[in-house]
C-alpha cells in the first residue's frame, strides 16, 4: 500500500477524425514532428480564464505510436476483462473504461511521474498508464496473489507510486486529493495533484467543500470531471441542473476538453498544469467522453440509452480509430505497422492472461497482512471474534 511518504519519493469509417492534417511528410525517424489541427469546431471551452490551449498541436512519430499502442493496450485489456467476467473468472465489481482510453493516455503524457493522481472506481486504464503492468491489473481483477495488491483489492483498489487508486464511495476521493495537494504545498514541492471523478459524483457536497478549501489555500490541484454522460444508469441531464461541469467551481477557473481526442486531452492537461503550477490555485477540468459498456459488468447498459446512440459514437468519435486514421492519412505510420502493434498487444494480453490463470489466490492468512504500514514484529491483529489473533506482516 502507498503512504503519503511514497508520494513524493475492425476500425469503423469515421465521419470525422480526432484531428485534421495541416501538413504531412514521409517520416524518416521517430523524432519527426507532425502538426495537426484539433478537429472539433470548439475543442476547448473556458470558464473565468483566457483561452490558453492551442488548436494546432504537434507530436513526434514516437509519441503518436506510443499513444496508439497505449490506447490499444487499455482497450484490449478491458475487453479481456469483460470475457473473463463472463466466464466467471472475474467476480464482484468490474467497471470498464472502453471508449475512454484517450482520457488516460492523453493525461499521462502531460503530467510528471511524481504528480499524485487519485480517481474513482473506473481505474483499470489509469492504473496501467501509471505503470502497473497488465498482468498485475488482470491478476488483481481475478483475485490472484500476483495481482497489484495480491488479489485483495479488486477492480477499484490498485496502487502504485503516486497513484492513489480508486474509491468505491462516490466522490470520496475528492477531499483525499485535496489533502494530497495540501501536502504538496506544505512541503513546497513543484508537483500538481490530479483528482478525477465522474459526472455521477459531481453533485456530492464533499466536492464543493473541497473546491472551497482549495481556492482559499490556493492548492496545486486540478479537479477533473470525466463526463461519460451517465452516472450509473442516470443521464447527466436527469441528474444535474447544470451539465457544464467545468464551470461548477464557480470562483475557480475551468477548461472543457474533447475527451475522445487524445491530442486535445494532452494539450488541455498540459496547459492546465502550467496554470496551476504557476501558483494560481486550483482548476476544474471536464473531459467530454463516452463509455461504450454499462456502468459495470452487471449493467447491460441498454435500458437507458439506445444501441444506435452507442453505435454513432463508435463510428464518429472513437479515440483509437480516429488516431489510427489520421496517422495513416498523415504518413505517420502504415496500416501494416499499426497492425503489427495490434498483434504485439494481443500477445501481451494473452501472455498476461495465461500467467494470471496460473497464479494462485492469496492465502487466507493474508487477510491480516498490510493493515498497518509499520508495526512491531510481535503485533497481532484480532480476527472475527475477540478471542482469535493473527500475526501481522
């Protein structure tokens, strides 16, 4: 488990692409720079701040290939998790982020490795980009000893250096993220905390209490609402009087970003981080994104939205298909090169699955391990009744 101390130590045809090409050239190396214009007519919106994000963005071939591979890995990992859940190899809660891959990958490319990140429960993709291997993610979902937290955390509770995992209580991570930001300021560090929550948690009172404290103390934190349009089975328009979540900070500036465009997310987060790190206090961001499956694997996701609506998003806004199309159109990579990446990703997923299936579940005695960060070797943990005690490790 992490402590505060460790914190600081098939592609469909598209009606439009994620970006539109301004100019291209045949690449000669991974350092070649390509320039794109973000395709949305209004890719960024602002609240109480001047426009700061460039609608013309650049990326090297290596960066673009990395983005493509990371998004493909997240989607393949989530699709495999879906299959394993249907086979009952994965049980319990399982919240997939299929469709939201650009939010994870774009953000990770603009943060520092030692910037703390904390999120809600849809964290598999975020855990991966924060450095947790696929086999640890799948192993944790399967409840195996080789999982990220030895099979004891499951879908919502994975951790890594400066990744403070997910939270099953709606909105509970927001005050904790605010505390992480307070620690950054208290220790006079140059980091920024990223605290994510969904549109379903945006109306929680603790969110607004956190906004208030962060603004009063000018804490270095970016609150990010991942708006995938539905809080469980309730659409945003039925749950929120105002669906402009980037304006919800009222006295706190905000930025809206097209969360289906990995380059737009990267640019938006880059500028947001610069603003906060400069000592201006907190900022509220909104990712406009979409989840393809239900709230969790127990939700078919069909009773509150039509199949045609999901299909339309897949055909017109899919983040992976959009990036792939633009990379090919701009001569960043050939279809053959990208298919080779797909094959590599598939093999890694297969290898990770095989490894996890062979991994045993944790021993029952591990129930009493890792309760405390540091405890004397003779320390005992009480069991289910007041007369049983077990060694702590």
